[in-house]
C-alpha cells in the first residue's frame, strides 16, 4: 500500500523559491527542474525508505539526481505518511 505524501509549508515555500530562481535564469529549465523534483517526491509514496537517514534522527534525505537538489523528509509508518520537510540546493549548508 502506498504512503501518502504531504508537504510542510516550508517545503512548499522552498519549491516555489527554487522554481522562481531557476525561471529567472532559464524559464524552460524551471518547469523541468520542478517536474523532476516532484517525480522524486512521488516515488517516496512507494519507496519511503529509499533515502538514507541523516545525522538528525528520523530525518531522511533524497537526492534529486540530474539537478543539485536535496529533499529532506520524515516517515510516519503508523499513519503511512511521508512528510516533505525541506527542499534545498545541494551547495547550501545543511
């Protein structure tokens, strides 16, 4: 059974900032970046354990691949839910 994926307000803000920043430099690339990030997040519904744990207990990280972004998330196994906590550029301090 698939997990439900939800975004925290902070993660939604991160995604909007990423889209805006990329669109300022390359509007066509912005939708590709946003689409790739969303597809990686959607994969967590079926494979919530795919990202390794970080140094913070309970927090996992998924690499977007092709684009330099990291998705930080938490799993609530009892509720069958994945919460997207942050989406950040890989060069930013964690």
